[in-house]
């Protein structure tokens, strides 16, 4: 069996910690057995290791999440990178062509697809292995895994059972995201919530692409990715598949997609600088700012602060945040990278078109920014913490806290951290965008090979 983990989404329901670059699976708010904070994707990857599925797994994700994924799981994590976000059917189709034409996986191989962020126990992944057995015994085109619903929700797909066999369920039909009234009827018919887990023989998806006259070679499908319908796998495939089998999962399963569900599983009520008074019952504070937040005498509240904004919400009302934010767009103010993170501290655009952008940047020990240049901005860096090496136009020198560095427009430059390095970067120019960059060397070994270090 091969596993494809889907990592996408903008995570608007967990604003302001999540944004277009940092989706919910990257929020470090869960506690592991060592009492350290970890993200959902780190938790799931650790579980896959324990059930010996990591070597069979690839992660399908968008370009905007690549560096963050590597930051959480390491540089060796196998990634299939979508050229643009187009929903789950295109992502699964691209993964299928990668397995078929790049990895040479047999068309008869079972492929299971699941989200990268389910909150489950290890038994869940052992149960995923049973999907292959259900496919073989039922001769179905698809096998799904479902859990008993706890309430009539319009957020999930519903697996409506037909006859129940010894080790699988024959599915009568599948209904994606019904109204709450429809959901009540489906639950009375013993329908299961779809966990977002699908299994199929690789041949099934390859044949669907052939029927649509789409490429089955990975490189070709990448070039024609915009031809794929921008639809979910549930709508495009599951609802149109006649022969579906299912298995049930009776263990713990939870979707941590909203603040009220996430806070139920958080290891601590307080993360970051702040205080919660003892009479504030069932209240959580997650503070990513450098200023303290104090909560007094209010219960059932979630308070989340980040450079992207501040949320103060009753927990039951918190799922409405996505609709409240509709039409509200801004650049991500906090992003993680393979080398560390940055926060946007201030941004100003003047009437004459000039812009000033101020960031705080942190580089982890041993990591580096690429050796690069920009065409539309000057930069001034003030080193506030740590030590490292700085390269400018072929000369490499040692730097430390207190140093001020000027990077003129079109100057070739890079920086490496010996210890954790923090600096304030002030950009000035006519168009301050992340795309204004030419990367010359990605690794510091390339810089050292090309230039000598001046002490």
C-alpha cells in the first residue's frame, strides 16, 4: 500500500494564527509525550513512523507550503508539489501520476489518501491498512473509512450503508456536505461521517484521467495542471463512483479545524506571554506577540494574537470566523521558512509610490538565507541577537549583535547563523514583494567554496 497525505487549505477558521502560508497543520499548539509543543503534521508523521508507514508515504502540497513542511518534518520528506492550488481532485490526480510514471508503482497497487492533520490515535493508521482488504474482498472501485457522527453537520461527507458484510460495508450512496436537515435524515439511516480517507487501485485514477483525455505522465500533467477541474475528490470522483466499499473506525477521531475543537486538545490553556485569572474557566490564550495579554473573569473564551491580527471569541461562536473574514485580504504577516521565521512589524506606502517594510527575522543555528539579489529594494539589517557570517558581493565576514549592515539594490548577499540569529530588516523601494529575488546559491557550502571568510 502507498499513502498520499494531502496538505492544503488556508486555515481561515483558525485565524489569526493561520493564514494563506501557515495552515492549521503547522500550528505548534499540541503537546507530545515529552511535554513539548508540536504541530498536527509533526504528530501525524510521528504516528506514521510508529506503524511503519513513513517509507510508503508521500505528501502532496502547494508551493507556498514547501518550506514550512520541510521546517517541520526535515528536508528529506518526500513531496509532490502542486503548481497551483486547485482542490483535492487535482492534487490526488497529480499524486497518482507521480506514483505511476516516476516511481513505477504497479497499476494494481492500493493507494490510500488521507489528510495530513487528523487528530487520531495510532490504531487509526492500522485501520487504514484494512482498506486494501476491503477493496480486494468487495471488488469495489473505492474504499472509504467512516466514523459514527456525533451531531448533524454540514461540514462532512456522509457514507450511507447498504448491506453489511463480514469485513466491509457495501455503500448505498455517498452525499457530500448536505444541509443540517438532510444530515439528520442521513444519520437516521446509519450513515457514517467520511474521515477524508479514500483507497483505490492506482489503475482507477489513471483510467479516470485517460477518460478525461488528460496526461498520465507526471511531467506532462504538471504542465497542463490548469486543465484539471477545480473540484474536490468527493464531488468529482466519490459521488460518481457506483461501486464503493467502506469500513468503520471506532476509535478516537477529531477534526481540529476550529478554535473550539482545537482548544479541547491543547496541552495548555496559556501559550506565550500572558495571564489567565483563576475565575476564567475554560478559557485559552495563544499569544504570538511580544507583549503580554491579561484575561480577567471571563469564561469559555479563546484569545489568539499574532502579527496577522487579534481574535477574542466565545468558543461556541468561533467557527463563524471564516464567514466574518470573507473579503478580508492581507499579506501574511508571519511566515515560517526552512531556515526559521519572520514577522512583519510595519508596512507603509507613500503617495509617491515608495514603500517601507520592516521585518523581524530569525535564522536557526546552522541555517542560512540563500545568496541572492533584489532589483527593486535596498535593505538595512540591524543584528539584535546571535552571531553568524554575512556575504556581500563575494566577501564573507563575521557578524554579531549590534552590527548594522546595508544591502544596496542589486547587491549579491546572504547570511548564515552560527547561533540563533535575529535581526531587524528595513526594506525601502518601489515594489516590495517576495518575488523580487534572484537566488544564486541555496547552500552556505556553495558560498564557502566560492568565497573565503574574512575574520
